[in-house]
C-alpha cells in the first residue's frame, strides 16, 4: 500500500530502518514505532518507497 502523505512515508522509512537494524528501536516514537511492530518489512518497503511529490505533508483524517 502506498503512503498517503509525506509524514506517513517518512514514518515508514524510520520503521524500516529500525526493522533492518540500522537504527535502534528505542529511537522510534509514535506512528513509526507502531509501524515497526505491526507491519512486515515488505509492507514497510512499499510504503517507504512511495514518491513524495504531490503528497500533502499530513493526510486528512476521516
């Protein structure tokens, strides 16, 4: 699933980095921490690789 906002894409990138062991999991907070725990590496890769161009910084809630 592609990211819906730039913030979501960045959080997925941080979670992916922690999942691969490049970043300590203790450095994660909020959505990126939840993503690292609940999503597979493949799902995170798909979300993190989404292009940011044309995406809003934050997705509308609802």
